[in-house]
């Protein structure tokens, strides 16, 4: 993690105390120790449980005050009634940051709100930072700091292939934040951080986003929010992202009457005025995701390459029908699929069977799955300067093409300034999925989703973003 990160002590702790640690690795209070060890956390770990002499083979301390040092981070996994006393003890003991998993605070009513407000005042006066309550913690992927009970970070439950990457996820909803991480891992979209902010008694989503924009590994910050505590903070954060050449993508929940009714009892946030949020996103140059699938598709596209100079798309396909479908989806989302010039068609024809088509879609036919070079076709197409992005349409049910061309494709994708996406019109087999995870291109299982990925790559200010 970048040292300039102003929440460094929280997200990059060298010592962690788990308060309420349990021997049961299946319980919410037992999982944090388990997942920290799974991810090879190399800092000092202490467990606090006054009812046990040992937890997980570690000596158990009766309280935070009894620890041999003021830790960087305390993880609070006790029932709500005990949390205020534990948090106060952490402040007195010089703990630098606290993560509170427990629910039962502002989302439950006036008494819970009062208890949460007391913790917020304590954090402010002591200088100790507090994440939560009512969250699922965080995961600093590069440094292996998994401070969460989510199955999505548990290698024995929900996590199979861990891929680090340039996407930071910041979510008020713990479940949705780790769900985006989980879906990303499944398709090869790596993450730098996952941070769930819950009720935001102290640290809020925009503060985390602003801090993570300074992280050298992070290029995209995805925000999943019901409402911002201080909406005016969004504009300077968006400005910072633009100055750094990074991207903010927002999934804003609570736009419906029912959603606005539910938000305060979920993470105690008011969802606010929908037109005003839409205005702020538009003026800040922020991409808005319509749903969970859209959020994943947008982040995947942004994570793999640069922006489009215009709206011209080249389609290279091994299936005539699937290529037509991709062209239809592109035009339906406001892109052009222009017929290529005679010179470019002449350069492409020797690279495909005589019964193929070089017009655009460039139909190289199914013979290219087992022979020929799609990488060479891509290089020739993008060198023509007649397209601003390209979509490769192929079947990945079998790994033949990727096995044969993965090296050449990686080389071409590395040298091209033109963004390239992949649409597989068949379900990719597991060998293909493994190869796709290593390929620096976003891939999609439908033409509509590939077109929505392209939508995120339209350079701000070039022309209005099309509506879905």
C-alpha cells in the first residue's frame, strides 16, 4: 500500500488485535483470525477474550488495555451492547484505528443512534479512526490484510483464485462490496482493496475513495452507496480522480420509493434527492452503473485499457451471426461500426479464408479458431486508424485458440493504444477461463454487455454517454 495513504494505519496495520476472538472458525468472531492467517498476514496478531486462556493457539488477553503494545488496528467482533465500552477502551489504550463489525446501532432507532454518535465523538476527540459499525471490514489485497468475516475472502469457502489488480471497491453495503470482489475474481478482474463502511460513524465512503485514489496500485474506485453523508465532498474527490487520470464508478442505490424507505434501516443512510445526485455525477464526469452486472462490466473495461478517441468500433468475429449481433449491440448503444476502406480490406483479406469478409464486421470465419492468427488481424485492423476500439467475437468453449495465440495476443494488446474487448458467444470452458485471467482484455458473455463495457470507455466530453 502506498505510504501517502492517509488511512495507512487502518488499511496497512503492523499489529492487529481481535476483540471477541472465537475458537470457532465458522463464526463471525472466529473468521477474522482464520482469514488473516490464510492470506499470510505478517504483522503481529493479538486476541482479546476474557473467557479464554488461548484462541487459535495464541495467548488470549482479558482486554485491550492488557495488550503489550498499542496496536495499529483493533477488530471489534462482540455484540452491540459491549461495543461502546470496547471502543472507549481502545481509545484509552492508544489504538490507532478500529473496525466494528457489530450491527445494532443507528439503523435500529434512537437508542442505537445515540450509541453510535457517542462512538463518533470519541473517535473525533481521541484521533482514533473508526470504520463501521455494521460493516464487513476490508481487504487490502496486495498486502494480504484480510480484516473481514466475508466468505468472499475465505480461501476455504468462497475464494478460489485470488487476483490482485487495479480496482478498489468502497461500499456501504458489506454484502454488495464483497459480492463485486467475488464476481471480479471469477472473471479475472483483480482488486487492490475492498472497503465496506457500514453506518459510517466516522470514516465514510468518500474519505476512503479519496485516500485510495492516492494508492499507486489503484486506477478505478467503484462506489456502492445509498447516500453520501456529505454530498459536497464528491466534487473535490471527482476532481482529484480526473487530475490523476483515474476513474470513479458509482452504483447509487435507493432511487425508488421502496429503496428510499429501506436505506435508513440498512446502513442508516438517507438516499437523498435522485435528480441532484444525477447532476453531481454528470458534472463530476463520474460513470454511473445501473445494476450489479453493469457495475462489473464497466469496471472490467476500465481496468484493462485506455479510453476511446471516438465511437468507431471494429468487430473481428469467427461467427458471422455472432458478429452481426455484436454490431447490432454497438449501434444500439450509440457506436458506429463503419465499413472499412478498400486499402484496409485489401490488407486484411490475405489473413483470412477466401470466403471470409473484411468489410466490418471482419468475419475471419470459424477456421481461425484452429488456424490463422487473430492477433495479426487485430494488429492490422487497429493500425488502420479507422476504428477507436475493437471487439473480438469468438467461441471459448474449447481453449484451442487461446492456447495457440495467448502469447501473440498479449504482445498485441500491450502494444496497441486501441482498447480491445472479447465477446465469447459460448460459455468459456475452465481452461479458457484460466487463460482469460492472464490476458489483459475484458471479456463478456453477451454482445449487450460488451457494448456496455465499451460505453464506459468513451472519452469524457467527446459526446454524451448513451442511455441504456
